[in-house]
C-alpha cells in the first residue's frame, strides 16, 4: 500500500478556514485519495474522496495536486465540532480495506 | 436512520478468558469490516465480509481471533484466550457494495484485558 505523510497536529481558530496537507509521493494511477475523521470517543467518519479532480461536498473540499503526489483537505469555516483526528488514506481501485496512518490531530480554538 | 451499533461498548476480561463482540451493520449494507485500534494509533484492518462470505481475513493477528457473519447481517468477532496485547478498541464498519469508499463506522467496543 502506498504511504501517506501528514503532520502530527495542527491548530486553527473557530470560523477560519483550515488546510490539512497530505503527501503521497508513491501514489499509483489507480489509488483513490480518501479523508476520514475521528471525533473523540467515536468511530471514524467519511469526509470526502477523489481521484484526480478537486472535489467538494457539504463537509469539505479536496484539492489534489496536478501530479497527485499531494492533496489538501479544506474545511472552509471551522467549528469546535471539527476538532478531530483527520486521516488521509490511499485506497487502490477495487481494494476493500482502508489503511489508516497516524493522522493529524486538529485543535480548534474558540 | 440507525447507524452501525456495537455491543458491548466496554468489556473487561481477565487474561485467558474468551470474549465475543457484536456488530449490527446498517440495514442493506452488504460489506462489513472489523478494525482494531490501539491507544493513540489509527485503526488497523482485521477482516472483511461480503454478505456471509469472509473474503479477507489477512489482518487477524492470530488464530485466537475468529469472525463470523452467518446470515449476512449481524457479525461477531470472537477472541479466545485473551491476552493483554488484545486490549484495544474494536471497530466495525459497513458499506453498500460498490460504495466501499464510504464506510460507516460504529462507536467501537473498548476491550481491556487485565
């Protein structure tokens, strides 16, 4: 499985945008980029996924570099509820399991 | 609607005891996964079912771990002769077949082996 690299922790302020980076320099052409987050004492929660093009949904936006070796999860206006561990995951097309790394612990200051 | 539920939420077992952890997936979800999450780590894949068929059990750490899903809905993860290193949160996830990118996780069962 291709490896992802994320900062251990990040901090931001409420109502400000947050950009969470992920490096995946060994990504292959059939690897999808997924983001999940895990709130305290809960199971992980799907946020967004993409292959090549940028993606938007009600929770966040995913910006994928042209060479696909990095991506950024964007929370447009952080709330206290967005404090969580965010995982960037590569999943090969057709593969079933998710391979989680350490993730980025995001702290939101009021 | 109802999400994935797991029971019990907490389990304390003495070393050497057998435990059974239950997962009720979202109705209609064909795919079911078990993951193990040690303290401070990301979840690690244990096993995967499509309906009642266990298609991947490559992540089960030893033959003390056994999972089943006999009728293609509820699943049970059984750990025999528990050891201290089995202490972790056990997470169950389910998804529609063909939408494996969106796995719905339950709250987990925290197992503590003393």
